[in-house]
């Protein structure tokens, strides 16, 4: 990452500070997203599944800031996979977002359901539709989400345009090292969803000790853990104070020894989601 942000293999620049919109409009209002624009965010991560595309459009409209100053990512949902479905899903996202292009469009999950046996063909034809949208100039970059190396291999075997991004769960305690290494070798930018482990890791003793050592919050340790490993974090917050805290990504640097400690800590804070498996639900899970 440079001070300006992250750069994709096709040269497209991503602003460093990105805002995740999952559950950001639970009050059926655009107010939280407007607050995030006010805090300085210009990169917004949404998806057809989140139900936040309309609210994002409303907040952008209200801001009076031109569309081209925003970076908008959306994703096609499991039921929208397949060549024809993707084209329709993309148009629906554009309509909800009140825009005529996306900055980044992702396949949300590699399998429509665990145990699906024809996922290879389905992913390949879904990707073919994304490639066409990219060639037609309707989207500036295309990529994946929740794809593990074996899913990406399948795309690479069939594609003409390789994926530029893979968005995966990533935070201390679940940093999916094999997937990160694989993507970085292929120059696929890794983005971190739940970079704060949806708060589940913020009380971990190792993270608390590092927060004390560097004089920052536990959330900042998690965000630095992403940025220093070349991973773009996509945090979500509700108050403008937290939004601003999460935007400030380069205020300190952790020693390499501490990064290794975070990389190798025992698994904690996993969401329970895995693309090849049924979701594991914990009783205390948010
Ligand atoms: N591709 C995928 O499959 C996928 C899956 C999940 C998420 N995502 C994306 O990733 C984004 C972020 O993930 P997430 O929302 O699951 O989790 P997250 O960003 O790790 O955590 C959000 C939680 O952390 C709290 N928080 C935010 N900033 C904080 C701070 N500075 N100090 C303490 N607590 C703080 C928030 O509380 P308040 O809201 O109360 O402030 C909220 O409860 C989503 O919004 C979505 O865009 C993608």
C-alpha cells in the first residue's frame, strides 16, 4: 500500500480507507453511510445480498460529491451465479446504486451451496460474464470473494482475464495464510472482510498487550495487521468517531516480530463460514 491506497494489477487505484456496508443500514436508513462519507470514506463495499445498495445510492446523492470520486464494489449473490443470471444481477445492482458503472464487481461465494458438484462449470461461466462486463467498460475491475486456492485455480484454468481481487475473512486469529500467500503470488489483491473479527478478537490477550505496547486501540492493531501484510481492510462502524479511527491506517508500524505473533496465534474469532462447508453457528456469535 502507498499513502494513496492499493493498486490492482490492471492499474486501477483503490482508496486505502474502505467502508463495509453489511448491516450498515439496519435502521432502514442511509444515515450511517452518510456519516461515513462525512468522515472521509470514498470506498464503499456493498453486495446485492446486503440490501444496502439503495441506501448507498441515497447517501452518495445526498452528499453532492460526484460519482467518480467514489469507489463502489458490489457482489453477485449465490442465486445470481451463471452467465445469464450475472448479466441481469449486474443491471439490478446498477439500478439500485443509481449508477451506470461499478468500480469492482465480485463473485460473492465460489459455491452456491456446500456439496454443489458442478461448481467448476458454474464458476467458469459466471466469470465469463464478468469478463464481458469488464471488456464492455461497465466495471473497472473484477474479482472474487471467499475463493480458496483450489477455487481460484479453476478460474485461472478457464479465464482470459485473471481475477484482480479476492475478498476473504481475515483478522488476527483467522488470517488464512495459504489463501493470502497464493493470491499475493498471483498478484491478486487480498481484501479483509471482518478485519476486526466483528469485535470477537478485540479482547484477546495478545491483541490487548500489543495495543498497550503501541499505545493504540485493539481495532488499530487488527487494521495494521492487515495493511502491513498488504491486505486491504474493509471495516464497518456506526459512530463517526470509530469511522475516523478506522480511516487512519498509517499512524504507527508494528515490529515484524509482532506481526509473526499475530500470524501464528491459535485460531480465534472465526465467523464459522467456509465456502466448502455448512456454516458453523456458535451460540454467542454476533
Ligand atoms: N465478502 C463477504 O463474504 C463478506 C462477509 C462479511 C463481511 N463483509 C464485508 O466486510 C465488512 C466488515 O465486516 P464486518 O462488518 O463483518 O466486521 P468488522 O468490520 O470486523 O466489525 C464490525 C464491528 O466492529 C465494531 N467496530 C468498528 N470499529 C471499531 C473500533 N474502532 N473499535 C471497536 N469496535 C469497532 C462495529 O461496531 P459498531 O457498528 O457498533 O460501531 C461492528 O460491531 C462488511 O461490512 C462487509 O462489507 C464481506
